[in-house]
């Protein structure tokens, strides 16, 4: 028969309660993150953002010159093509070589509040 002293039993019970509370907090955080992402995707649908396949010239003709052209990334091999990023007031456009691959809102939900920091 194993005997436990009261302090050990109390510590184990407290640790189990903490683990359950942390697990519930993580689930709430995931749910909150999911709802932020869903909200951002809905906002992007409603906005007139550059669509995949447009050239840099077409983007500049339609939306004007970007506020900033961030330094390119990649380009060292075929597996890592050059990615260019143009920053507008409320969105960022990503280009592979010279064609749009994606445009995203410049929002905290998208973690793009200061894209120059990723420069």
C-alpha cells in the first residue's frame, strides 16, 4: 500500500487543476484566433484587392504606386523564387517574380501591422 502525505496530494491536485485551466485557455485562444482569421478572410472578399496572376504593371496601374516596395526575398534557386512585397495603406501584395500570388489586409489579425520589421 502506498501512502501519500497530504502536501503531495494537494500539489498533485493543484497541478491537475492548472493543466485543465491551461488547456481550456488554449482552446479559447484558438477559437478567438479562428474567428479573427474568418473575419479577415470575409473582409478581404469584400475588398477590391489585386488578384492572383496580375502583373506588377497592372497592379500599379489599378491601385497606384505602393507606399513602399519591401526588399525581395528568395531568388537563390528554382525552389525559392524571388518574392517581392509591395505595401499599400491597408494591404500588402506578394509577387512571385513579377506576378501577384497573394494580397492580404494590413491588419493585426493578419500579423501584418508592420511588414517593414520583416525586412
